[in-house]
C-alpha cells in the first residue's frame, strides 16, 4: 500500500521546470503521545504557491510550522524525518533558528502587528539582523517593503502611527511587509485571509499572486476556491496523512484518490 508508486505520486516532484525549494521526507510529528503527522513527503517548488488543504485538525498547520521550526516552541513535541531547504537539513543541531526564520518567514491567521508604529513594524527585524542600519537604508527598506506588500500608497503619510490602528486587511499586509523586509526565500501563511472581509481577502490573494515571482509561498487555507485561485500546487491532508499532492489543476479536476474527490466535491470536511 505505502509502496513507492503511491509515495512518489504524492510528492509532486515530476515538474523539473520548478526546482524544489523545500524537500520534506517522511515527516512525522507527535504532540506528547499523539501522532499528528504520518510520513509526509512533499516537494515545495521554488517561486510557486503551494496550498495545504484538508478538514480541520488534519495537520495542515502542524506541517506548516515544521517548515521553519515553529513547533520547537511547543512543549512535548517530537519530530522525525527530514526537512531540507535548498538541500540543507533545517533540523541539524548547528542551525541557528533565528537565522532560519529570516529565510523562512511566517504570516499568521490573525494579523499581529507589533504595538509600535507602522515604520517600526518593518524596521525592527532588519535592524536586528543588521540588514539595514543607517536611517536612510531603513527608510528605503520600509518604503520598498510596504510597496511590495501593496500598502505604501495607503500609509506613506502616516508611518509613525501605530500599526494596530490600521484596518484588518491593512494590518495583514503590514505583517506581509514585515515578513518581506528581511528578504526571506520562503513565506509561510497560515490562513492569512480567514479573519478578513471578502474585499480585503481579494487584495491579499492578488498580493500572493504578485509575491510568488520572488518568493516561495506555502499557504494553509480551508477555502478550496482560494487554493484553486492562488496556488500552483495543492497538498490534500486527511487525518495527519498527505493523501494527494499535485499541481492544483490536476488535483481539482482529476484527483487520483477517492478521498480527495470526496473532499473537493464537499462530501465531508
Ligand atoms: P489543521 O491545521 O489541519 O486544523 P493542526 O495541525 O492544527 O490541524 O492539528 C492537527 C492535530 O494536532 C489536531 O488533532 C490538533 O488537535 C493537534 N494539535 C495541534 N496543535 C497542538 C498542540 N500545540 N498541542 C497538542 N495537540 C495539538
């Protein structure tokens, strides 16, 4: 059953035009005694959007958080298997987790700007990492990050006001700008639009589409239409297992597995 044809077919690896950025092999995760991920194999392709879909509790966020070791912060978590970023094992003991997270940034479900000015939200991490130090370097980086997040025109005249005073959709774009500011290669997004209204959601989806030219994006979404709209690749999880991984068109129009078909046609979940 678990033999190579199925295993290989779930990896979505046969797309040489999109090199592999993150190679996940046999990933298993336990919270205490409870196993939440079972032998997950995924190739995340460079400068593509990969969507993680599946019913609530199937392990999407747990998987996502393995890609920048956010699960390290959870007590009693145990992780086995390999996660390689550009061929380097991110779980190697020599890896500096703070550095790793500057390469693999994260945007959360609920916009979480720091309780600081818009300017400081962006400038904080680059200053910390020594990416920009002088005032003019920081000014440039703040502007370019806000531009890339599609927020500059809305906030250019009030950079010193608190980030928390923005609308929900603007706050989420601020968080994306903050993630971009340290020039990550990969951006993880955990249901980034689920707390937003339809208009703000559409803006975030357009932004994701633009960002994929420069960043590898992995996005958890419970919204199948959103996955179909934004993602080149989609991974379907069920009860901690990766059921199917393929390019999004194939997964939605011609799924290989009955479970996938049942899910995308709304029979459960
Ligand atoms: P999804 O993102 O698909 O909703 P999760 O990855 O959040 O799924 O959860 C997968 C399983 O792991 C669920 O059974 C959930 O209750 C459990 N889980 C998630 N986070 C933790 C945690 N910090 N401690 C213990 N169990 C957890």
